[in-house]
C-alpha cells in the first residue's frame, strides 16, 4: 500500500487541490425561496448586489 501512495502522490495531490479549489471558489446558490421574495428584497430601497450566471 505504501508503494501505491508513493507512485501516485502527484495525481492524488492534484485531485485534492482541484477539489479544494472548487469548494473554496464556487458561488453559493441563492437563499430566496421564490421570485416574490426576490422582488421584495430588490424593491426594499436598500442597495442590493445581484449576480447573474448563465451556463450557455
């Protein structure tokens, strides 16, 4: 088993780094349950940052 880790430590390290970067850098989803709640939040009169993402 020790030989396996020694032979594949670079690949395992790269995969671990990629998973860690994904978890650290991803954008969390929204917390609003409906569009009516979104409309109420945006029209409340306080500054609101809206971030749009399109996967196409």
